[in-house]
């Protein structure tokens, strides 16, 4: 495996996750804090389940 999901608690006490490549680069992050570790783990599972073969779409404009 070339990437690992990391679970951590941010400075506000919320649980977050990030997907980190073996070279240390952050590939993706939760983008939001969760009130519980369980909810953060559900977020990881959602990414694994819902986007294993997600399409790449090029857009013009600003990021969301």
C-alpha cells in the first residue's frame, strides 16, 4: 500500500482524517472535524466505498 489513512484530533478537539502517501504528502483530508472518532472512521469508510474508481473531471474556475 502506498497510502495510509491517519486519524487525529485537531486543536479544537474534533476528530479528523487525512490520507497520506508513503512519501509523506497529504493526498486527501476530511475537510471537516467530527465530534467522535467513530464518525471520522465512518467518513474514511465512505471514501473507500463511494470513490474507489471516481472519475476525474476538469473544470474551469475556482476551487470549491
